[in-house]
C-alpha cells in the first residue's frame, strides 16, 4: 500500500479532528432521522440530511486534509518525504486517495441511516444511494481543489477561494441533479458531472503538485 | 596504488537568492569513508550548500556530483545514495516511533518482511526499541534526534549529510550522538556534518571544511589546524608551532638562550617556564629545538606542543581574511 495512504489512515483514525467529524455526522444524522420519523415524513428532512452529509464530505474532510498538508509543510516533512523518493505528483495523488478512503469510511456510516430512512418510508432508495455514491466519488474533486489552494501563494489562495465560492455550489447542483433527476433530464447533468469531475481533479492535482514543488520544496524537481 | 575516487565532487558551486549571494563558487572533494566537519558562522552558507547536496535546492551555478550522479540532472539517483538530516527533524501528530520509521521505510520502497526487519534493526541501532510505541511528539530532543538519525539510515545510504545534528542536545545526548557517528565511520560511511560546536567536530571528524561568507577558507585535517596552521589574509596557510616548556632553576637562562635565537618568539613567561612560538616549525624543527635545548644545558622538565582550540583557529582565520591586504606601493607607517 502507498506510504502516504497508510500514514494518513493511521494518523486520522487517532486524530481529534476525525473524532469530531465522526461524532458530528453520527449525531446530526441520528437527530434528523429521529425528527423525520417523529413527524412521520422522512422525506421532509431530506434536504437537511443531505446538507449534513455533503458538508461533511465536501467541506470538513477536505479541510482536514489541507490542515494536515499545512502542518506537514510547516514542520518541513515534505522535504524528508521528497528525499525518501516520493515525488510531488505521488504526494498529491496519495493524499487524495487517503481522502477518498476517509470519505468511504464515513459513507459506510451514512449507509445504515439511508436504509433506515427507506424503512421509515417516503424516500427513493435508488436516488439516495446514487447521491451517496456521487458525493463519495466527488470528494477527491473538491479535495484536490482544496489541496491546490494550500500549495499556492496568497494571491492564488484568494483566487481559488473565489473559484470555490462560485463553482462549488454549481458542482453540488450537478451532483444533486445527476442523482435525483428523472427520465431524460437525469442523463445530461450526469455527463456534465463526470466531465467536470475528471477534468477538475486532473487540473487541481496538477496545480497542487506544482505548488508542492514551488512553494514547499524550493526549486529542484 | 591510485587515489580513491571522491564520493562527492563540488565544483564552482554558486547560489544566489534575490538579495543574497549565499554560496560563492566553492569547490571541494570528499573521499569515501571520510568524516568531514563543515564549519561556519550563521549565514555563512552551510545549510544552503547542504541543501543543494541533498537535492532540495537548485544551484545557481557550478555542479555537485555524488557517487557519480549529478544532483540537478539525476536527483532520484542521488536521493538513493544520500541520507539527509536537517536541523529540525520533522514530527507527525498521532504517530508512534515504529510507525514513523515504517512510513519512511515504505517511502524508500522497502517491502513487507524486509521493511519490518530493517525498522527493527534501526530501532536497535538507535537504541529506540523500548520507545517503539511512544508517540513521536512526546519524545525528548535527544530521542528525536536519534529517531531522525535512524530514519536517515533506513535505505543504508553511502553518504550522510547532517545539518547541525548536535544543536540543542544535552551532554548525555551529545555523547550518544558522537558514539553513533563513530560507529557509522567504522562501518565506512561518509559523513558530512555541520555544527557550531567546533571542539566536538574536531573529535568526530578527520577533515574540516571552513566556510565564511559563502567561500571555503580552510579544507584540511583538524589535527593540522590544532597544531598551529594559520591562514594569511590571502588565504595561504603558514605553519606556526606553539611550545610550552617548564624548567627548574633560574628562568633567566632561558631568556639568554632565546636572545640568541631570533626565529623563536617568547609569548608568555612564567616562574617555572615559558610559552614560545616557533615560526615555520614542522615536527623535525621541533625535534631539533628540543635536542638543542638539552645540549645547551637548559634544565627542562617539560616540553610539549600546545594545540590550539578549533574555535581560536576559526576566529583567527576569519579575522585574517577580514584584514585587507596593503595596497601595492603604499608605505604604511610602522
């Protein structure tokens, strides 16, 4: 297994951040499901339920990744990793893979809640499972952009923040439309979603790798 | 028998930053198995030079070859033969000593059983086996340095670059560190160590390299420097021996004897002896001087060469370089 992935998994499972994220997701989903059940309308709490999941997958988890990258950069660990033979590209890819694993771990926590909501009645299981899958798969896209942000200078960070403010809601909209759209309308957003996800990840990771070289590791490739 | 090929060849190495010319065209070689001390004041260019050797900084000019590989053109090959220990070792939260070494062993490409065996070997070597489960952010400075030392040795590198490894260590940790260096030197590793603690470097290293304002001002044996090599403002070395003698009876006999020998300077006079400076004195000149003193009937009880502290040698050298040479044709008042 790749070293960064092993390190990130080991570290994160013991980190306070991951405990907080886990408890936040667990408690919020329990509360939302309980409220939906008590008013006999799980469907009425769908938006709250998925906002809790999406904010965890697309904001809290990527934020933990950039925090970890930021600490590594401050402590000079990137240089040691580079001398050990891990290239900037591998470093970026492996961090994003680690983020995907974290997201999968939390997705396995969300899954029983989705099934429970189905048994309580009023939701479309297929659409909700599709949305959970798309949210999980899109975590690396958002994570890559976050990582790109941490590896740039001040102006770069500002520009990427603006990019995130405008494009993240749009991307989230396409993700929702891809999962919950019906008939012919479901096909078009899904194609856009696939295209944006692949291109977005590639561009963000390329810039993040370049950023690791330029801003964290001086100039020797 | 032909001389061994140098493991490190530095040629006209230059590094400029925006406002600072940190390294100014330095050149030197390091032979396999040598333990080289790299000495210089803060900002002299030590860390920049070491970082360029460790493939972490691109030179502005010149070249560095390590084990035949060019650091800019073949950084991956260079990284396989070097070990790098920066002045601040990296720490990770939520990770213990074993996991830290295991992570770097994976990064170096060591596989399962081989990796575990190597990590255990390193833990044993650095005396960290009892601390294997301790979180690394709970280690003392000395333990952390040993861990960093161990990390550097994971891929069994030929050439080790250590930037200020003894900084901030307590006396016990320093002794442990010196022992580790001694063991590695015995194993035939080549070490390049920078430090401010010159006396310690003198004990550990067989060769010293002094850098000042980005230029190499001395490259030679520590022993030679202690015995009295001094550097003139133009960078040339001249040999001066300091001798301490003790004698019984009236010291006036010594003064009379010295008055007949202009090549020997009286530095310090005591009731029971004196300190003398012998210019251009090699070992043979010392032997002749001793023989002459005895032949001339001086009642000697002690005769020994005074070794200079490396700190003094370094300060003299830098001071000598800062003294501008007189302008040609200008008669200075005496």
